[in-house]
C-alpha cells in the first residue's frame, strides 16, 4: 500500500499532463488514521466522476478510538441502517461546506454540488439502506465520487492534491469520527428510526395496516420538495374512536390513528387533505428522519400504491377478474399490450401487486380510471353487462380482502356507492379527521343504490408468470448485424422515474413509492443480475425477485456492481417487479 505522500507527489508530477494520466492514481493509500481507495478514475473531465472510498478503523492497534462509534449505536439491523443514514447526511453537509470550483468538467452527482468536491448523493427525507456508508465493529467505510480537477483536458495536479490529500482528510475528521459529532443527535436519530421499525412490526398483531401519530405533520412544502410544511399547517389529530396507543422501546407512549385491516374509505371535499393523508400512508413503508413530521407514521411494508397508467406495457397478465369479453375475442387471461388503457393498466397493476405478495392496496380516485372504479345503477341500466367488459373495482374490493386477506385504503370523494363495501369511513374537513363510519352506513341504508353486483362471487386466481430465458434488454429490431448484442446492458437513470436498461427506457413515473434515484440505480443493477444469473425460464417472477433479495440481504448491494459503489439504495420487491413488468422486452 502506498502512502498519502506518495499520492501527493504523484499528483504534482501529473500536473499539466493529459487528463487520462489520472488513471495512474488508482489504488490504495494509507493516511495517518484511515485508508483512501481509488476504485475508478474518470477518463475525461466531462465523464462520470471518479469513485472513491475511505476506510476508517474504529480503533487503532493500541485500542485508541479513531472512528470510535459505540457498538450500541449499531447493535441491531435497524440501528445500523439509522447510523449509516446519519453519517451519510453528515458527510453530505461537510462536503457542501467544502464547495469550491477546481477546474473544468462536470459529471453525475458531483455536478449536483459543484465541480471537484467529493459528495455522496444528497439524502432524501426517508431513511434508506444505502451503499454509500457502512459501519461495523472494525471500521467505517464511506463511498463517494470525486470530479478530478482540470483545465480543459489537462490535469490540475496541485488542486487535485488539495482535494484528495487535504479535503478528504477534513471530511473524515468532521463527518466520520464519533468524537467530532453530536452524540445526542446521533442517538436520537438512531432511536427514532428504531421506534418506527418497532411500531411497524406491531401493526399486524393489532390488526392494523397503518398508524398515524397525533401531532404528525402530513403536508409537504411543495410538489418538488418533500420537506414538511412549516407554516399554516394543521398537526394531525386522531378521532377518539380510532385512537390507539403504543409503548415504544425508546420514547415511550405514543397515540395516534390506527387504520384497521379490511376496507377503509377516506372521504371529504376537494382540497381538504384526503390525498395528502394517503400519500403519507404510502411513504409510511419507509422510516423518516427526525423532524420530518412523518417520522411516527408507519405502514405495512407490503402496502402498494395503485394507479391508472395510460400507455404502459403489459405482458401476459391475467386481468380476467376485472376485464373479459373484449371485442374481437381478445383473451384477458394472458393479456399483453404495448399501449394499455387506464382501466387495463389499473387492473394489471393490482394483479401484478398481488402476484408478488402485496398485503395492502392504496388507491386514490384522482389517479384512477373512472370506468374501472364504478358502474352505477343508471349506467348498468343503459349498458348491459354483456356489453361491458369491465367489472368495476367496487365489486372486487371485498373479494380481494375475503379471498386473499389484502386490505384496501381508498380515497373516494365522488361515489357514495363505496359506503356499502367499506369497513371504516374516515372523513377530512379542513384537514381535521373525523370518524364517519356510522354516518356513512346510515346513508347507505337510507339511500340504497340498487346497483347490481357484477363479477361473480370470487375474485379469481392469481397466475404466477414465468419469464422466458432471454435477453431482457433487447427490444424488437435492436439486433446488430442480425445478431443480438452480446455486451452487457448499459444502465442509465434520470431522476426517480426513468431507467434506461440497455436499449429500453422504462418509465416509472407512476410508481409513487420510489423515493430516491439511488433505488432506481439498484433496480437497474438487479435486473441486469437477474438476467445474468437467475433467469432460467423455470422460476416464477415472484421467485426470481425473492431469490435476488435474499442474496442482497446476505451479501449486500455490492453484488449488483463490478466494484464497490456508493450510489445505490435498497428497494422493495414491488418496485423491482414494477420495473420488470414495464420492460417491453419481457416475455412470459
């Protein structure tokens, strides 16, 4: 292993040379109390930035603290992820203070801060398991990217030496050593996350699918900011009949609204907070940072947000519980289309979620297909059932719960017909929550709809599809010289809604529970690995996803990349399935 002085001298010698000469700095370098590892060096100032790691021992050979993090802060999986999250945010904050333009060129995540500054991907409000930071009894490891300084395409060696030999040392000293950090803030961060995990684990035993704490702040600042609204905000308050209480392991008693298993209807006038409540429930599958306002909102981790999605691709999905007898005799037991309608896309999304084990469906009428949600008595009278292929969700929602134990939380402001099938009705008025089950049932009894229940007595079967053993990244017409391209698929992500996988662009705009672009990078890596090591033409889609998640759990996100990278975050099986299901090259 070389030393920091070796690196410093090498960079000075490289000054003014061609940028590609930077390739010589790849390797391991021993600093006074940590190791710098340069895994990948960019070949051009405008290319993807260089990938770098630092490893800081917890203590020296003489057993003196270096990183020095107490084992109690990472003694469980929950605490470990929380500590890693805290350190990621601290690293990001210190890196921001070091901003200084060091030369020309821009690349990837570095450009989000400024050029030439080491930076981990900017954290979101959710606490995610990331590949950027690792902590165990032996060491702390941080992974980040560096834009190596240049003027034009020439190396700025002195600036590079300042960056790699001085700034990174500052980052380590200020962000990765327990003695330099706020011990109380770290413990609070870890305990808040641990309490949220504990709350989520209690839901099933209390027959709940979600919990919203009293005092929670649900609204966000804007459509582009997920930070809590700080002004003119009404803290959440639970109706007495829906209040439940828990005793958390760290912060004691907490009260709030428990949403029971079964069918829950959220009603109220427009702009009174219905969709805001549902969005808070949807993101409750993740933990949130202290002070977010939603840190004590937890949801069954298998809850899936469902919506209509015009134009999406569907491959071999049995949507017959919802749609059959299509014109021209088209089959719906293995329905395939490259341009789905609102109703067929919503039907497929529900079946796909059930296929991979969803236990809760979250649905908002604002993002649903109207003809999929309801067919009232008057429309039934005008258009006979034999002429209407769609069985509306209202006639299947109870069957989904009775047959599969899958609950639904539904925002509905336009149709009281759902009063007949709801177990619980929650109302919102001026952002205040009301318990309206009794009133809704009385109205349903007084004003009968006289609509005919459609779709039979049972939901139908959930078919588990088997993807064919083939290249997933080659669409029709993408062969080269008559042969399939043998190279591995190239991955590229844009924001949190688009993944380019080989020759395909996967639009994930409608997958609302993807919260970080780092999750999308990991999903792309998972699809590539599925294709490389798992896709055998025999395993079901669900089994394939389960297998790779088991391997990631055992070996970490590093199994998805050629060398350690810090730009990925853990995803759920449902978002991986969503990406696979939108691949136009998928065949079953």
